[in-house]
């Protein structure tokens, strides 16, 4: 029997499900418990992006794994980046459930059954029935959106298909992209009035009005974006059976402007809804860890900013999180396992003398070093004060005895350690998010001084498991809760992986308004400045309008194209590693250019800083035009002659 288990993680309760396959069209809900189990079944199809083998978060150019055949098989999304997608067994095939993806049309069918049958429950009030039905209706729309995001034109499945359906009722056609967006938004609008304004402490992860309004805003942002709107150069010849283009390739400027205005209005509505229920930018409000207390006494403002940034994701159900993946799998394959480092035995008490919990098989690309700003809030190549030509030079971090250590590096970098200039004078998010040689990694309840050279002990190499090291020489500690313990993956501190948080909404607002207006104004800058102020860097105006900006970057923010570049960069930094970059590149039509570049990293098997800090190609990438849309499985095409395959497949 299907049932819901409530699993306690810390002080929070998460919705979880042990599903079965017994939910059929013939099932009749008679009691509230049956309906609750069925609603949980609808939720159970949410993609488990926290699981490395199946995660769409590995799409893009942020992550890298060792070049071993067994790891290639375990991380199928990376095969897409290498040009190894195929139509006979699609990776992340949400249409039919292949390559690590859930079967989202089964999810939609389950939601439709729920919506049709819940009225038969006898021990629920009409208000409860309406609210649960609204959750299922939203999820149905959301699953349609996930399909649309991957496939472009999809089949709209608004009603459960009966077992005796024939002809076009059984074998349906794909709808045009704009019609799909309209259906999704309309369905969410129908759901919103019956949803709760906010979820209680025992309902975290379930859909409420704030979630629905925020996701609706994201969907409308996608609808307005160049890939999905007016994409004539990609899909002018991608036609339906009537000879009409699936994509809105003939959008006029006023059509595009209207779409950006719709997105902007939805974003503003979502932000207002967030404020009403207390959703706000995250601030760390708990005691700092004992190993940082001395630094807090010395540089309190810097350490406050560092903690605000370091704990955004891993502080469970914090006030910035609008919607999180509540049924995070208790499994060794989660991001928190594959990105965390092991530390040597006896470094601190109660640590296992083996690699234990931290598999350390997922590193990040050199590209991520390039992504983050300097302390002046500019890209290193745009900052007059940054020694761009010397960025790879070996340097020694000042010792504690020197005043410049307290002034610039305390809490970020190890006094007296060797590193490269590129790691100095960077913004706080650089030190909060990344794991670098010469820095610190806060994990296993200790602050570990990291050294990722081949003869160093950081990154797991000390236990001689050749796969368990940072293949690029660069790590990400954004997923590591500092209190996660060594010894076994079950000692990880669990937290919901973000589906949308408030910072994303503000950056969406900046983007939509910048595209809607003829030129950016103060309101556009302010939306980005909310993010930059929390990050401890100068405002947009102070950075690009100030004395530190090089001539070619000066006043970049005052024109539409320059501000567009700034917003793209800010999203890449603030939302790094959170599963959004690939879809951002796709909707901006930047994916083919950016994702066909090779993945670069340091020579992580070298034992000196002079030989370690040398760039090498870690993996070639062959992401092409055809990879922008996932292929429909050939079996689906054989079953349904009314389907057309995506271009290039």
C-alpha cells in the first residue's frame, strides 16, 4: 500500500513517500488517508536532482568528475555535455522516464486521476478537498513546464486518458510552444486561489500560494526569453503537421515586450507575496563555530558576511527558501557526499581513519574561478586594481603577524600558505562557495586548511582511492554543512535542495525590467544591489561607475546590453551550482557557444605549486544545436505516429 512517512531531520519535518505502482484509474478514494497517500504519490515524481547519477544540475559547465569509465556511467548528464545524447535511450528523458529521469507523463496522469477522484472522499471538508486538488493541479502544471523546458513543444495532458481511448484521444500531437506556456500559466492561475497562503511547519515542501506565484514568475520569464520566443534562427523550419512553426519564431517587438511585461508583473506579485509571509534575504543568526570565534572578534563584519553566504543552502528551511526539495534522499550519492572532502585521521577528535562519508568525486571547472568578482565587485579582467596578467603567479599569503593579513585575508585564506594571485582579492562568495588551495573548508566540525596538491591530504587522496580527489583541483563547499561528520554518509546534516529562493526572484526582476525598458534605471540596479549588498561587494553603480573600472567597462551598467551582461554574470555567481545555469544559458541562446568549450582544470596530480597551478583540458565538450532539445525516445515515435522528433535527432 502507498503511504506517507514523515521523517524528522533536525527540527523540521519533510514529506517523503514510499511509492508503489498501484494507483490506477479504477482506484476510488473513500477516506482522507487514501487521498493523502495519493497526493504524496503525485509529489513523488519530483526529479531527485540531489542524486548525482540522475541530476540535471550536472548539465552545464560548472561541475567535473574524474575521467574514468565507471564515473561516466554514474553521471549520465555529463554524457549530454560530451555530445553523447541519443534517441534510443535518452539521458534525462523526462518524456518517458529514461536516463535517470522520472516519467513525467506518468506523473501528470497520476495528478489527473487525483483531481478527478478526490471529490469522492467522504471525511474531508470541501475546503480541504479544494486545497489538495489545487496542489495536484499546480504539480501537473509544473511537470508540464519541466517537459516544455527540455523538449520545447509537448503534448498537453489536461485529462486522464481512459483505458478504452482510441485514435487522437490516445495518440495525441505536440502543441505549439506558446500554447503550452499559456496552458501551464492558466492551470497555475486556477490553482492559486485554493492554495494556502503559506505552509505550516509540518507542511514544508508542499505547494502554497507563494510557491505557485514564484514558479509562475519563472515560467513567464522563460516564455519571454529568446530561446522560447521569436527563435527564428533556430526553429523556423521546425513545423507541425499543418506546416506551422512549433516555436513563436515570428514574434514582433511588441509581442516580446508584452511577454517581458507579463513576466515582470508576475515577478512583482511573487515578491510582494514573499514579503507578506516573511520570506526575506538570508542572514545567519546562530552562534558561529568555535574555530572561527577568534576571527569574528578580529574582523566581525567580514565573518558575518562569510557566514551569511556560506550557510544559504545548508541551513535547513531558512527564510530565503521559497520552495525546496523536501524529500531529499538519504543516500550516499547526494551532492553533499560527492562534493565534500575527507580530512586526514586524527586531525580532530571523533573522525574516522578512512575516507568514510566524503567520496569527493565531484570537482568544479576552472571556469568557476573566472566567474566570481573581485573585492571591488568587478570581473578580474575589468578591475584596474587586479593584476590580470599575473593572475597565475605563485604568491605567499601574508603571515598573521602582518597587518595586511587581517585587513584582507583573515577567515578566507591560510597565513603564510602558497597559492596563486588569482585567489587573492576576490569577493566573499568566492571564499564562501569554493574550495581552493590555500583556503579553508568548514566541514566535519573543523576548519580544515586545504591543500589539493597530489601529496596533500585534502580532497581524499591520502587514502589512495584514485577516483576520490578533486579532478580539477578546485572544490565546491556550498553543499557542505559544517557540522556534517566523517565516517559514514548517514552522518550528513540534511537540508532541502533549493527549487527557488528569493535571490532568484530579485535577479529575475532585474532581467525582466531591463528587457522591458529601453534602458536600465535605478529600479533595475536596486534589484541586483539587494544581492550584491548581502554579498559584501559594491553596488552596480559604484562598481561600474567608479574609479576601479577599466575604460572598456566603465559605465557598462547604463545601457541595456551592458546591464544584460551584468545580470547574467550576477546569476552565474549568486546561483552557482544550484541547477539553473544550464537552463539560463539555454533560454538566453548562449548554450551552444558556452557549453562547447572544453572543461579546464589544474594539474591535480602534481606535487608542487609550480606544476599544480598549470591549466590543462580535463574534458572536451561537444554540445551542439541538436542538444538544446532532448530527443523523444524512438519507442514513443513508433507508438505514436502523430509525434514529430526534435530537430537534429
